[in-house]
């Protein structure tokens, strides 16, 4: 432990186990995604916790695909999950699949049947639900519950051999129909599903249920600490029951609070709807809370790990502010992003006393926050410049320190200029701002003795390149779309994407590389979109420089 923060409760458990010599001091965790969607920031929390624990205590982490539900799963998801975990900076000890254990799990089920602890039930799902009782009323047994071991063995083998259609029979654990814990009222272990599996193909037509597959997979791998989210607390007695009855490695389950983030949704089922219904441009749309969306948006692995560290590991659910995630990336990019100039809403500034055919080259630091510097780049200055429309006002309010007739400002890394006038078109729109410059005021070599209160960014008209710039806002208008009345999609923010087709950028930005952060001075942090090309540059705004979100 190098951080000065105190241990979270799971670290305390692990340290206690190590002190007591449990598992010979060995720590083996696992991250068990179901490959039915892309990973989101909630998964990042689980990844940081599981891989973090192993790292901290000299252990290892398995990446285990929980692929027991053939209908919804796909290799596309497997590949994206591996890419995302690696991108976050973690390396797994073994890449494993619950489906690799199907033979072993089948044997485990046979063992329970032989012990009289599992039976084949022909009831329909409705009948099973009705017989289960309620939390206050015990469940009722049925005729199938008393089947002999021999009959159960035969029927289960026939289920496996494809003799029955989907839903005709299930295998249930025989535990306690009166248990106050509904999960112990003879839970399902296997269901019949004639479906092609992305790894096992058509070999199986029965598939294990989560509760049976998960703990047994943990035990097979000899996982020491199986960390999951709070909703699995009531499943824990079942987790322990299977392990005890099967007399296999005693993995232990521990639960922590899942991450909830405001102004978004975080279930793969809902994210899939956003993708399928075309509300977003795929799983990696920069507005999505997916790891791939955050990456495309310009988030760095370090900022996401920092976020997960800051929110900590809690035993109670709460709602985390999106603003916290944004402040993590802001802090990271402030230290790493290269400063560049880009004009998003242009108006022309003419330096009337500067020769038409003259060009000077100025330079600016890549990142003044870096101690010892992070290099610099050059940019050309000429008579005609693009500046932001909002940096000029015809009738300025008091304390407007940017351009207005009679005002002086500094053009970033160049000259101080004085506003002398402006031009309008016939419709009354301002088309040009006219200035003169103070030749002795050149940045780095200023002998003018003038001090000005405003500095504005600019790009030389003759040298500027163009780019499409995409500005993103919250995907939802309300803090918790899932808890509102009606469909969560009713709360989508209709203005979550604003496209600027033609922004003017300083020439050096043609060298921008994907994955690198750029601060467009005064405009925010940006990164090159993955679909950007040399012919058409596209930049995504990662985050604004300050928290400008206004609650509606
Ligand atoms: P979703 O509900 O979004 O579909 P899931 O829990 O079904 O998520 P899995 O692929 O089963 O997704 O999750 C893999 C691991 O990630 C599990 O251990 C799960 O507990 C954890 N996890 C999922 N969502 C969150 C979250 N919001 N916060 C923390 N951990 C999470
Ligand atoms: Mg799940």
C-alpha cells in the first residue's frame, strides 16, 4: 500500500485472510463479464477492484467470460471486452470461459442428483413460480420432487441428449421450499435451450443457470475472493450450499456497491437499446458510458482508474456525479494535453497596419504545466486572422476585456492589437473586425510597456486548416433516467451532440494522433475521432475546461 487512504472493507478481508494463512496466502480474483454487450464504466470499477486487489497482494486475476446464455452472446463482445480491459492497463493471468466447464458442471449436477439433492421437474415456468410461494408463505412441493435418483439420472441424461424441447423440463436443486430466502426454494440449475453457442456450437442443448455456473466456475479455478455487486447478497447462501454439497474448493463471495452515475444509464440491456434504436452511433459513441465510448471521447485509462480510486468501494449504493468523472479527465489532460489554437465560431480580424504579403512564425509551448516543458510548436501569423465571434462586441458591457472599438487585447503568443472599427453586411451582421498592432509588444520580447487584461486565441486565415468539431453534452436530461416514469429513452437529451462542420485550426493540428489529448485554448479538451481522415479531420470534445453544466 503506497496510498495514504485507509483500506476498503474488501482489502481488510483480504489482509485478514493473508494474516490467517488462508489459501496459503494466495490471492486469486476474477473479472467475470457476460459477453452480451460492451463494458461500461461500472465494469471499470469492478475491473479496477479485482485486478487492483491482485496487484496489491501479489496475486493474479482471471478474465472469465460468463457465457452460459447462448442466445445473447457473441464473439464481437468477447473481443471488445479484452481490448477494453487491456486498454485500462490490466493483464489477466488466464483467459477462461464458463463454457469450457460445461462437461465438469454436468458432472457436478450428476453428483448432486446422486446425493438426492437435485431433481428433474416437468412443471412450466408459471407452475414453478406459483409453487414457490411468497416471501411470507412457504412454497409447495410437487410430484416431481419425489422422483428417484435413477429416474432423475435418466431424465437429466435425456435432457442433455436433446430428447425434449425447450422448456419441457428443468433440473432443480432440492434444498428447502420453506426457506425465508427465495433463492433456496429449489432453484433452477439447468434449462433446455436448443441454441447455437458461440464457442460450444451445437454440442449442448442444456445450459447451466448463473447461480449454478458461477460459484462452481470460481471453485474450479480456485478463486479465493469472488467479488460481485450487492444484488448477489441473497444468492450467497446458495453459492455456499453448492460448494459445500459438491465438496469442492471453497471460494468465497464478497459484495460491494455497484457504480451508479447520474445523467446516464448503465445496464447493457439499455445501452443495447440505444444502439439498436439508433439514438447513438454504436457502442463506442462518445456519449456512451462504455469504456470504448469514453476512449473515443478522449478519456485516458489513467483518468478512469483515478475515478475508480476516488469513488472507493462501498457497501451501500449511491449515485456518483458525472462531474466527478469529468474532473478526473480534466485534471489528467491539464497535465498531458498539448495546447493548440482553434476557432470554432469564426469572424475575421484584419490587422490593417500589417503588410499583406508578410508572414511571421511564432511559437507556443505544448504544455506549460509540465515541469521542464513538453516541447513547443510553431504557428504562422499574418494580416488576416480568424478569431471567435464572441471575442468582439459592438456594444460591450462594462468589464468586457476582449475586443470592442477602442479596446486592446493580446493575441495569444503574438502581438497586442487595438480595435479600431468593424464592418457589417447589408443584413447588419458583423463581418470583420479591424485592428492595428503594437509592433514592440511581441510575446516573449515585449518592450511596449503596455498591460492588457484580455488574451484571445486566433488562427491565420491563409494558413488555417479546417476540421469538423463535435461538441457533446449529457446523453440524458434527468439525473436518473431509469427511475423516471415511462421509458428511459423519453429522457434523452435532444441536444447531446452539436456539430461544427468547419472550425479553423492551427496548421500543426494536422499532425494530431488518436488517443492524444489537445487543449484547444479557452475551448476545452479535444481528441481526434477514430474516423478522422487526412481529408476530413474530426475532433471530439472530451470535456470543457470548466464545469459548465447547468441543471435544467
Ligand atoms: P449490466 O447489468 O450492466 O448488464 P452485468 O452485471 O449484467 O451488468 P456482467 O457482465 O455480468 O454485467 O458483469 C461483470 C462484472 O461487472 C460483474 O462482477 C458485475 O457485478 C460487475 N458490474 C456490472 N455492473 C457494475 C456496476 N455498475 N458497478 C460495479 N460493478 C459492476
Ligand atoms: Mg449479468
